[in-house]
C-alpha cells in the first residue's frame, strides 16, 4: 500500500467515525441510504484503477459491514470538470444498506 493510499484510508476512517456513523440508521430490517460525495485524483486521465475513490469507498463499506450492516446496492453518478480547479471528476455514491 502506497503512501497516498494509506492517507486515503486514514481519511476514510476519520470520515466514517466523524460523519458516516451519525447518519446510519439502526439495524431495523428496513432499507436505508447513505450518499457520499467524493472526487477523483487530480488530473486523473489514465486508464488505471481510480485508487483514491476505490480506497475511500471500500473503507466506508468495510466499516459498515464490520458494524453489522448489509450492503444491498451501490449507485454511482460522476460529474466531470469538478473541484476548485475544474480538473477533477466528482462522484456521488449512493449506498443502499440494511
């Protein structure tokens, strides 16, 4: 795991503890949603794994499952030319869970 990947993982762990947990519903058998907004690596235009997004969303999903939630589905919407410089892709990730 590279230095940047470790930092992305740490940022995701902080996000989970400080924001995500607050919005997770009790495990009641109903379906619920969680929307996460994120960005791609800056100027990512290569045919490669989008490691920032992958690492961050995987970490949130891993933590949810460790806490006993069932991931039902993931929906993704991307928007180009986002961020302060306009050089990033914005991702809206909808996690449907029980």
